[in-house]
């Protein structure tokens, strides 16, 4: 929620509709990271029912930026979140995590650099059943260029083609007139 300070009182400038906050993405002040609820729901950190229900499907639909926070919600007595290397992510190895989170209901992970982040479940056998997440964080320089065009527009291509063509000598269409007979 964006806020303004008036006479020592904080008042919201506007409120987001519930439909937007239900996606698990909350807006914050410009320049600050967002809190992003993993999977968009309180019970998303679990073994997926099928491949289309995986957290990676959810992650592909979102943009993660440096400074954002991932919020994991889960039962800390039965599960955990392990941040791992790409190799350990692929093999579901829980033996050497980069970081281990066991606090359950409010695991908050800061995405502090651009590139991939890998997370797997610490519960025995859960990763092999698909309880894992890969998030790709875009760099600061991409903040204002979220969707650059993949190819230049056609007019630019045509202009370049014209500029690279060899130039032809100009031609003149001279109309010859007959000289008057008295000359």
C-alpha cells in the first residue's frame, strides 16, 4: 500500500483490490523489494499434485528482482526449505545446503543478487516428488526494461536495408524540344 504522511498521520493514497494482493505479490515503495508469497498461497510449499501444479510453473509467470523477498509458509515441524546449488537442486541432494530454513510459518529469503536461486524441501523424499523451486532474479539494469523487443521493428530493418544498398547515379529525364525553325 502506498502511503503519504500528513500532519504526523499516515494515510493510504490508495488501496489495492483484493484480487491483486491474492496473487501473493504486495506492492511497496519505489526502490524497495517486494514480499512475494511463494506459490501465491499459504499452503504452496508442498509436494505438487501434478507437473502443472509445480512451483516452477508459478515462478515462470513472475518477475523477480534484486531486493525482493520470497516468503515461504509451511509447517516447520514437518518440513524445511533448503537453498542449494544448481547441481544439488537437480540431484535433490540435501547434504550440503547453502542455507537451511526451519522456522515454518514465515521463512523470508532476500533475493540479493541477479541470477538463479534454487530451493528444495528438506523433508525426506519431497524434492524427488517435485517439491522444489527455481527462481531467476533479473538485475537492477533490467528494472526499467522488463520487456525489450526481441527484434527491431520492420521499418527499422527496411531503413537499414535501404541505407546499405549501393547508390545509383541519378537519372534525368530530359525533354528535348525542337528548335524553332527560324534559328
